[in-house]
């Protein structure tokens, strides 16, 4: 089975307008115009709280052990993973299941957490398989939401070339 990625939901223009209304409200202003591309990029770069209202729903078909890597992330994301319970599947024995068994993993995630997960899961310290899945997610997101280009990057890129991992990749 191949890894598949599907973006079920991503921010539309109404979501961005709402984000702008919320952002301007915090400084006592009212939103008059729809946010343009540059405003969106600046808002994402600044990582101010209104970007946490921009939601994505990402569906993945991945090996169980890769799903576990994504499940480690807890803030700004909810995970919905196919159960491995014996009473939920026909002719299935959880005790015999191998970690490479494919599961459907759906993440409901906000924009800030998406950028954070990308920083961790695009890092050379992440497993090659997990990094590959994250790269595919980022590619699809950027196709749908070009304002995320240059923002879904490994942590070392985000930090201007600095790496704080215990085992640096020497990139």
C-alpha cells in the first residue's frame, strides 16, 4: 500500500477574513478590506494568535509507526486514527499486528501547529518515512495555500541556520 495524503479542509477566503477581523480587533481596529496575499504571509510569519483559527483537515494512509510520530503532537491538533482494537475490526488480532500495518490518520490542525509540526518532521532527525509524509503534506498545502510557501520548513531553516538537536545533521 502506498502512503496517500488528502487535504480535506483548508482555510478559504471567509476564514482569512475572520482571521483579519480577529487580528485587527486586538488593536482596536475594524477590518474593511479582505486580506491580501502579503497580509496573509505577514500574519503567518508573526504567528499571532488569530492564525490558530485557520484550520486544516489532513487525511493520511500511513504505517502505524509513522502515525505514532504525528500523534506525539498535542497542542492545536486533534488526531483521529483507525482503531486497532480487536472488537472493532473483523478477523483482526491486535496482538499479531505489525507496526507497518497501514492506518488512516486524520489530523484536524490549526495553521500555527501545522508550521510547528513541519519544523520537527522535516528535520533530518525525523525518520526518512515520516519526513517523506510531511514533505507530501507541505507540497499539497502550498499548492492550495501558497502563502505557506517558505513557512513549512525544517527547524534549522526557521531558526536561520541554527540547530538545537542533540545529534546535528551537519546541514
